[in-house]
C-alpha cells in the first residue's frame, strides 16, 4: 500500500522535529576526591626521591628523555615495534574500528539493486515451430501441442530506512565509539607497561652482571688468600685449618658463578621475548648500574592531573561513557520503531521496452511498530545497563584511588631505597677496610684466618647487597615514571 503524499510529509516533519529527542541520562564525569598532594616521606633531607608538587610532572616526559642508557633506549624502541602484546593491542583497535563502522551503518538507509531475467512457458494448440518476436518463441512437441516460452527481464531498487526517531542507533554508535576509545587507551596502557617491563628487566640484567663481576673478583681474591695460607702453612706460620677454610670459601664463590650465569641467560631470554625475538644474548652498555643517573628531584605534579595523564584512568572513563550510552539505547527501545521502505523498477518481456515509461513502477510504505508485551525484557534491559554503569563508575573511582596509591608507593619506595643504598655503600666501604686490616693482622701473625674469612665474607655479601640496592632504586624510579602516566606519549 502506497503512502499518500500529505501523510508522508507529516511523518517526515514529525521525525525531523523529534530527531534530537533521545531518552536517557546525559554523561557527567563522576566527582573525584583528589588529594592536594601525593603522600611522600617527610622530615628527611632533600634527596633524589623528593616529590615537588608543581604543574610539571615526570610522567609528562618522553621516555627517551627519562632513560639515559643508549642500549636501553634501543631495546625500548625495538620493543615498541616488535612486542607481541603491542601488536595484539593494535589489532584490537582495528577490530573496534570495524565494529564502529558496522554499528554506525545502522543509522543509514539500505538500498539493494536486483536484475531479473527468467523464462516462463505457456502451452497452446498444435502448430509448427516458429520464432516469436521480441522475448518469446514457440515449439511443437511429439503429441502436436506447442509451448510458448517468454523471457521476462527487469531492474529494481529496494530501499529501507529505520528512522532513528529516539536515538536508538545513534547511541549505539556513541557506545561503539567510546569502546574504540577505550581500546585505544588500553593500547597505551600496554605500551607504558612494555616500556616498564623492558627497563626493569634491563636493570635486573645489569645487576646480575654486577653480581657476576663481584663474584669473579671474589674468586680471584680468594685464590690469592688460598695461596697465602699455603705459603704460611709451609713456613710454619699458618695451619692446615687455615688452608681448608681458604679452600672452602673459594669453592663456595666458584659454585655461585654457574647459578649467576644461568640467571643471566634466562634474563636475556626474557628480554628477547619482550622484543619479539628468539632467545639469545643482549648487548650491554658501557654505563654500569653505578653510573645510572638518578634525578636530583622528582617532579610528581598535581594529583588531579593524573586523571588526564594515566591511560588506565582514561580507559576506565571511556568504558563508563559507553555504558552511559547503552542506557540511552535501552530506554530508546521502549518507544515505537518507525520504518520507511520503497521499491521501484522496470520489467518487460521485450528488451527494447525495458526502459519505456510504461515499464516503470514503484511502491512506498511506512510502518510504526510498538512492543505490546515482551515479559518485562525491555525494562530488565534498562536495569541491566544501569547496573553496568554503576559498576563502571565504581571501577573508574577504584582505578583513580589505585593510581594515587601507586604514585605514593613509588615515591616512598624511591626515597627509602635511596636511603638504603646509601647505607649499603657505607657498609661495603667499612667491610672492605675491615677485610684489609684483618688480612694485615693475619700476615703479621696477630689474627687468625677465620677473622680474615669472616670479614671477607661480610665484604662479599655487602657488595651483593649494594648491587641489589642500586637495582631497587633504579626499578623504583621506573615504577614511579609509569605510575605518573609516563611512557605512552
């Protein structure tokens, strides 16, 4: 049934007037109780872990400006291009983009074109075979009857449009767009995480290198101590017990070397996997862990700025906006669905008549559909989307609180690990000097070798602890940079 022109115009006018009437809540960012400053150690001297509450923030720095080691920079750059987690995250973005295109297409009319060509047969009386004109022909069969075959051809266009009267499809597009944005922020989270993992793994590798070097130096020193005890024992100034103690300490140090070499190889393999490469060795920088440049002060920035800088917070808010749009979709489903459709085309049994005016025809119709009974499904869907939004609100607020805590933990850790490293440097210096003095006393016959061995073991342990303290200080700085929203820019 075709729609009369006045009715069609009236329907179109009403549609245009109400096109902006979309039921549902308007999105507003939830209120956040941000602290005025991050929690950081107080009552201590100004050290590299001092947090300065200024507009500037370490998290706003490019990663290439934060990490000074040229080898580490190269590793991070390679990971950005080849890391599999980043590649997967990039594919997720492409998926979300395609999903947005599919969803957005529902706002537009659909038009289908068809070409028709089919034969039809009709049976008549007896007669001889003859050629028909245009689109038909006749043939005779064995019983004398004849069949006449017609060829009907034509072209047609069919269009349909579900009018987005209440914003049902528009809000689906909004939700899909916000999901795409959340996916993009998730990719940035992955990027900053990969940078943190590469830097952390690299500093751990350099620490293992330092521990191996310390152990090798210790082995060399203990070989000399063993030679010394043997010389003194032959001369009558030492004992066989001293020789055995020297041998024991030497073998213990030598036994630690294969374990460290195993850990180094495993750490290199772990870094290579982060780089998207097969297991293998990793190049080293000329910089040692000792030379790693610690900042004089850490500009932490203002806590409220973290809402805009941290990608995980941005991701959580994008999900929240998508859930808000889904509520509007669910509420729009309560209202009538209005659709228009039209079909037009041409058909003829003769090709030359296909585009004559008499061969054209068209049909248009409009429909309004309203759900009468659906067992409470639509209302339940509204409640479902509202509950999902509330969960997203709580997730967004929780992400922010965790971000504040992460920054505070990192600030405290950087401060305390630096203090710990300073004390370990003092311990190592004292243990080294104590070893030197006890060795002099032993050579002079004023002390036993057990005293030398005790001090030398303390010195060896102090060196390992100092290497670990430097690693913890470096890693805490990496974690602080990540927690401040750095790395993805």
